[in-house]
C-alpha cells in the first residue's frame, strides 16, 4: 500500500464548469497505483468541485442558471461586498456544492458512471487560477 | 493494511429516499476489515447520496417537499427537457446533495450517530436501478 | 502505513459556525502521521460540516443569513415540528452542506488554502454538544 499526491493548476475562464477528469486520469496513470481511493480537494472558497453529466452542455448551462437565480449577485442580503458583488454569492455556491470529492479507483480506472465527469465550478465572474490537490492511496 | 471493493445494485421505486445502511453493513462485515475508512460512491447524476435521520419518516417527507419546491419539475428556466421535466431538476438536486460519502469504521461498526442512516436519494419520478460503489481501506 | 482515530466534543453556542481547524491540527500532530488523508465526520443530522473563509466574519454572517432565508424556521411546508420549528430546517441545512469532509495531509500540514477553515455548522438555535469523528490514514 502506498500513496501519491499532486497539485493541479486550473485556469478558469470565469464563472462556469471546467472538466478536469482528463488531467486527473493522466496523473494517476503515471503513479502506477491501480486500485485505491482518489481524493480531489480544491483550495478555495469561491470555487468548488462537482460531479455532473458530461454528455449534454445544456445540463451545465441550466445548472448555472439555477445557481444564478438561487444566489443572486448583488443581493442586498449580503453585507460582504468589498471584493465585488459576485464574491459572497461565490462563497454560498461553494457551501452548496463540494470542496472535496473522493472516487474509488478500480483496475486502473475511476469508477465514474458513463456520463459522470469531475468539474471545477468557478463561481467568480472573472478568470482565476485555481489549485486542486490530488491524493491517491492504494496499490 | 488492505482494501476491498464492491458494487451494490439498488432498485429505487421512484423519487424519494432508500436506506442502504443494512446492505453496506452486511458487505463490510464479510470483508473482515474492522477499522478503516468506508467510501460510498453513486455512479449517477440524477440520483445522489445523503446521510439523514432514520427515526421519523416525516423528516424524509419534509425533505422531499423542500427539494420539490426549491427545484421545480418543468421549471421554464430549464432548457434541457429531452429526457423529461424531472431530469434537469434531478441533476440540480444531485449537485445540492452528495455523490460520495466516506464514513470511518471503528471496531467493526460505522461511526454513524444514533439517528443517522445512509440513503440513496432517487430524484427521477420513475423507478431506476442504481449502482453504488463501496470501497473500504483498513485492517 | 497506519491509521488513527479520535472523537472531538464540540460545544456550540447555538446556530452558527464554530471553527475546529485548531483542534484537528493538535490531534493529528500528536499522531506522528505526516502524509495521508484526514477525514472529518459529524455524527448528527441537525449540524453539519463546512469549509469556508476564516478571514472575514462578515462572510459567515452573510452565509447564515442566506440559509435562514432559504430554509425558514417554522415554514408551514414542514410537518415535522415536534422537536421545534428550527428542527426540520436544521435537517434540510445539513442535507445542503456536508456530513463528511476529507483533506489530504502533506508534510505535516493540511493542504487547506490560505483562507480556508474547517467548521461545525450548528443549525439548531440552542447550544448543543456535538461529536465529530476524526480519522487519519497515512505514514
């Protein structure tokens, strides 16, 4: 049994979903570990992680429309506005989604369903560079 | 230190919560691992996982009523309707709950609180067959 | 490779966020494990876990205001009221946040971002004593 760890730097083009499944796969294939538990952790509170459908881009647009209506930019409810009207909504959206996701690894492949992809969900309007930590334990 | 893995097939009767704690317990007892970390992962984006109270069935009905009001079937906000008016709401409900949950295992028992149960939350209206991957690492 | 486990007892002063990062750090430092995966699990369904910004207390107050508006105490939608008007909202808030969070440990430190802290989110109005299980696997 052994473990491996790495940091992915993800450039987001502003609000929306960025799939990172391919980068994760390239990394764990290089570790040589074929069975275990892979953990993805994002080091931010205004961007988050999500497993969603990667087949139909409409799903991702609808998801974003839902969050934009649920947590409105510039909502007068929010007093924390010093970093912009999209900053506090970004923290709320992160609280409602995930900061960490673990996925079992079986015979050299993640056990994701046919339509599942792992995404960074950027909640700020502007482009950001995000750090995602990968951890794998197994053999 | 060693690991084990299995896939549960869960028949859901349509929208609502299905407790899977007993199946999980039967499985890890058979592995012989008594201390470690158990991970539950659902291979779908229109059904999810949840740890909730298993004492009062009213809690589960209220939870479902809350989600039904928050994410309305047929909401005109959603453009993705090709798979039915409950499909996009199912993706949003999944994003708001969990795709993966890990629970420590201590001396042969999950460390769940007295009233906690592990559930598959079916978000589609019709019955489905869902796949849940179990992974356990420990000794 | 080895593992360690402990239970933290957290006294909450009623609804709101209580940071537990310092207690978690003190515990894993004593285990001597420097690289691995730390899992935090809360044994309740009316309090939850959250990773949020620990810099500006305004963020936490805004977060609480958002949840208080989204899931109203005493909402007539809820039939489960035997334990108080804040009980069912507490279950819903828990479903929308986390019961478990795992964080990789690298060279003796959690890989949390600069502004990230780990919190117990008490959803009941009154003070409670909450149990949080810590599990660490690594070397």
